[in-house]
C-alpha cells in the first residue's frame, strides 16, 4: 500500500499481500458503481482491482507505492490473458499448483522487464501456491498453527459447516475460551505485529490502548457473528485455503473469467505515491475511489494533500471508500466530503475482512475546487 514518497518503500519493498484483504462487497455498496465509471483504486493484492472490472468501468487506475505489489497485479493480469480459468486456479494455488512453474513460462513474456526479473527469481512461491506466500499471509499461517493447538483442527473445520444461529452458539460454548482470547491478544499485540510485519504500521497510528484487546473484539465479531460459510477471508485465515471453488473472490469465479479477460485493457497498474498518483489525474475525471487504508502508514500532511487532490479529480457526486486500522484519517473532518455515518457503521460490521476498525463511505459535496478548512 502506498505512503509518502519521502520515506522508504512500504515493508522494505517486500511482497506483503498476495491476496486483497478488503471486502469488495463493502466497497461496492459504498461506491454504487455505474457502467462507464472511472475508478481509482489501491492495488494491494490485486484481487479487487481485477474484480472491479466486472462493474463495466471505463478505466481502473490501480496504484501502489510498493513495486512488488504492482508486479503481482501484472502477473495476475498476465495469467488471465494467457491461461484458461482452470489453469489460473492452479497457477495461483486455489488448486494444487503442480504445474505452476510451467504455467509461469507461458505468461512471463507479458510482464514488464522489472516484473519479469522479480518473478523469475520467485519460483518457490509458485510451488507453494502463490496466494499464501505474502508476508501478511505467512503471518496468518503462524497464527493458524497456534490455533490448531488452542482451538483444535476439528473446531476450525466445523465452524464452516454451521448455519449462523448454530455458529453463534458454537462460538460461545466451544470456541470462546481463555486460550483463544489469550492467543489473539498475544498474536495481534503491537509487539507481534511490528515484529512479524513492519514497525512502520505504528509510526503514524494513534491506535487503541491495547492492540490485543482491540483485535480480540474484532475476531470475536467475525467468528461469532458473521456467517462463516460465505466468508472466504475467514477460510483463508483459519484453514489456509478456500472452502471450495464457489466460495472465492468474484474475480476467480468461472462465470466471470471471460468478462475480466476481455476488459484487462481498462486496468492500468501504477507504481507511485498515492498523492502523486492523485495529482496526475485530470480534473473531474474519477467517479469511484476505493482507497483501502492507504493513508494509514503516511504522515498527516499527505492525507491533507490527498484530500485536495481527491476533491479536484473527482467528478461531481463521486463516491469513496476508506478504511482505518490504527491511524484516524477521517473524511468527516473535511467540508468537501459528506460521510454517510449509518452506512459506514453498517459496512464496518458487515466487513468479512474484519481487520479494520473503521469504514468510511463518503461522497464529494459541493464544488470540486478543493476541501474546505
């Protein structure tokens, strides 16, 4: 995810996300896209940028400061262009990646020179299944190994067989133990997150007094209240795989494959600081901004600058979605934007990705001259 160009690359330039962990259903409800809209999105794992093509956009500009995330999106685009749908599933590791290295040879010619050099050295990722090899995904694998001891493999599997009411009872009676709560508190503590991911997470975040308690509450909500059987994010975290080939992100569903392939030329990956990428947009040119939590790792000055550029580049009535994890970057503090409070809270609670503490669904208000004081 992008941050200020005055600091080092996020995560030291490591490939941190091989999947997107923002629930696209929440973005779509906030953004209300129409056919022919122009989009500005944050790349991250690239899944949602590809999925947005299903909304028949005029274009999607997908931005990340970390070049490895751009190269990942390039790779997924090349896979859609050169492989069949079953081969894409095998290449990404949704199916056993037995021939993933051979499949890579068929699509590497579509990559940029820098992307090709990077992926030529990453054959081990293909052997393991690309989608589980990012830094964030490996962090979840560490937690999953501990969960198999504390919660038990059978309980982990059983969770995904229950209807919502039975799931709530199961969580309270069999899952919500002292061991579970302690594991989440420790595994999601500031020390663990900084050690396993990146201390820069906390450079600009004010955050809760206890990260462990904060994430324990979020985890309890998703495991105890949100339907598990349709939550592919939770399946990846707890099981390390999708439940089946129906419970996958939209971009991987068979009926959507040809649509995305036919619209790949509308998707443009860009490696840039988010402020610079916004500044490069023409006036009144974007209808939908899917911003993830891009300002989380950035100084407040970048957020102030970016809001000015958002207001300038937005078409009248443009919509945006923005998440917060630790840093309180609030669109409601700016008179150029109207935040729908009830919708935002609804989407926060409905978010199957569940790691974020706040969801903001906002709309450009008034003149696009720039944000107010």
